[in-house]
């Protein structure tokens, strides 16, 4: 049986790792539909100077090559941005479990319209992580989502 | 002045590199609106065992961190899949120059609806690269776009 709260705890551990490294505190993990972990990762923009490594993409990368991803579940601490929502749609990932969408709402509504099962947990710990980060590092946050800021 | 055909030639060189390495022959490059190259790359699924490195994502990665990407042009040999279309939308990339959309049509129509300038070149060399690849390596191609195949 899949316990969304347990799966989210793995993604949240990744977000906490990212925070401890001075990075954007967003974490993700890819599981199969039996709940077996395939890959986990976190945002690595700061750590690797790599703007392409959003949390979901990082977890997907760490899961590695598979014939397809139809039987997988993406778990993420934050509503997936368009980039990572596009990943879910392109690779046919069937379900997305989301920690919170209060601090940022990406494309999860679009995914739901396109047949992806969405579970939004409204997790206070995930919301607190992002609220604190956006307050303390607004320029880094807006860089991470491609939004120009006044200097 | 931007010459789309010249910019495409850089992406096509990347696709040819990918082909020579035994990889999926799709290339991309990110330029600024003055035509200055910011980053170039190609699909690295086979080379790195990395399903997240589609050509556009690879070029974006190699361009590195920027405050924002509003003043950039993504050039790709093939219509961007949903994953890479999501990248363009999320990071506010203003223009996409595409080699061909005959062998695969991703999200470029969706990008156009969302205000991205699309230039589709119908380049015969790009079409030939993909036609040959899909003919010779169908399982690798369908794996790359997340489509299950019968074994």
C-alpha cells in the first residue's frame, strides 16, 4: 500500500539536505507503484551551478534509464514548475504527490487535466521550508523559476 | 542580426556529435538575442545513462546560471517534447527556433499559444537524422520519449 505521507518524508529529507548545503530547499523522489524507491534528489542550482537540476528532474535523473515511466509516482515537496510538470507529462508518470502548493503553484492543475493523479498534502513542514527560503533569499528563488527581479 | 539557419547549424552539429557517440541525435543551443552563444548540448541518454539530459535541457545546463532567461533563444533540431517545452515556458525563453517537427511534434504549438515566438525551419538534414535514427533504433527512441513498446 502506498502511504503518500511516508513517500513525502523521503522528498522532504532531500529538501532538508538541499537547505543544509545552502541550496534551494526542494526535494523529490521517484517511486514505482509498489512504493519501491527508484531515485531521489534535490534542487542543485547552487551546489552544481546547474539551473537544469530542479528537484523532480534530479530524482528522475537518479532513477536512471527505464523502458518507460508509466508505472512510477513522482513525489515532490513543492508543486512542480512547468519544466518539471512537462517532465511528468512527457514521460507518462501516472501520479504526483505534492507537499504543498501554497508558496508556488506550477503545472499540477494542467497535469490533472491531462490524466495524472494528483495528491496535494498541504504539509506544513514543506510550506515552512519554502516560506523561510523565499523570505531570506528572494533573488535566488526568482532566479530558480526564471522570474526577473529588480536590482 | 539573427540568422535562424546559422543558429540551427550549431544545434545540428550537436546532433551529429550525439549520433557519432551512438546517442539520440538531437542537438540544441541557447543564444542571447544578439546571437551570442550561451550554451550548446545534445541528448545524453545513452552516453551518460541520463534520461533527464534531453538536448534542450543539456544546452540550458551548459549555459549555466543567469538571473533570468527572458533574453534568450532556444535552438533545437527537433520540436521540443513536453519536458523541454516546459523548460522554455518556465524560464520565459522568448523564442524557439526548430529544425523540424515532421518526425515528432512536441509542445511548440502550446508555447506559441503562450507567447513564445516559434520559427520552424523544416530542415531536411534534421529530418533525415531523426528518420534514420527512428528506423534503426525504435526502442531507444520510444524510451527517450517515454512511450512503452511491445517487446
